[in-house]
């Protein structure tokens, strides 16, 4: 799996990130796994055509010592489809920018 990984989180950083994600995206059925929606402006032509598969997300897995931002763009409506694929450059840049913005917003240095 391709992902953007930040490791060596400190316990306080983990708690701040978890609190932020729970507030921003709500508690999730799987503890530590968050589904972050992709901005519709970042969808590629196939994703735009597949209205039945929308909305699209990427997964974030928060663990006590690391956080990973998966680069697979997914749908909750289907497991396999041409519109489910790894992020293109714009989507990938957006995911990394989002990850970095969380650390900036929370003033974390990990």
C-alpha cells in the first residue's frame, strides 16, 4: 500500500491528533481509522463520471506511535471499480498538504 507515513509520535501528539480527528470527522467504527473525503474539485474524469461511486475518500490510520495517510482513493459504495485507484499528483499533493496542515494546526513537531 502506498502511503504517507509519519512515525515516532509522542503520546501527547497522538492524543491531540486523535481528539482533532474525532472532532473533525466524528468517531469511527474502527478505532483509529478515519475516512477523509476528497475535494470534488480534485476528482479525475473517471471519478467525476461515476456518480454512483461518489463520494471518494482516503483512509488515515492513527496508531499510538504513527499516523499513515493512504494514497488509495476509495469509495464506500464499491470495492472494485475503475474509479478506485491510487491518487494522481494533485490528489497526492492534497493528501500530503492536509497531513502537514494537521501538524501545523496542532503545533506538533514529530
